[in-house]
C-alpha cells in the first residue's frame, strides 16, 4: 500500500490515518485543509468545494448560470414545453362540445 500524500501543494507530506481528512476526492492533513484563497483552516462543516478545491464561504467562486439553448436536446425540450403549455382555449369548439357531452352522459349513467 502506497503512502498517501497531502493534497495541499505547499505540504505534499505523507498523511497518516490519524491525521487524515478525506474530502473532494483527495486526502489532506486536517491542518492543511484550508481555503484556496485566504488560507483559513476549514472543516467538514464550513468548507465549500469547487473544482475539487476547498474554499471558505466568502471566497467560494461565484458561478454564473449560462444559457445553453442551441443544442438538439434543449431545442427538443423547448418544443415539448411549448406544446404542453398551450392553453385549453386552443381546443376546437367541436372538441369541447364532444368532451362536455361525454361528461354529461357519464354523469347521467352514474345516477341510474
């Protein structure tokens, strides 16, 4: 079994089981698990992971939502959404009358 090395670049020393912290798919010394920006020591309760690196709350990179609309999948989803959100008023008068008639007949049969 090979020795585990600390994920903090400034350290890189062997991490023994009693001092290890496994997080973000890496192994760290507990005292080496620090914010990538400011160096504040973090723990499992107060860290934020981004790109497999630890950050404190103030230095957590702000992600910007990007609009991905020009892919075949997104065009299909947009078309399905448009089709499903057509208002009921778009039904033809004949279809409404037919459905209403079915409801009336059903209700009449249920009373018998």
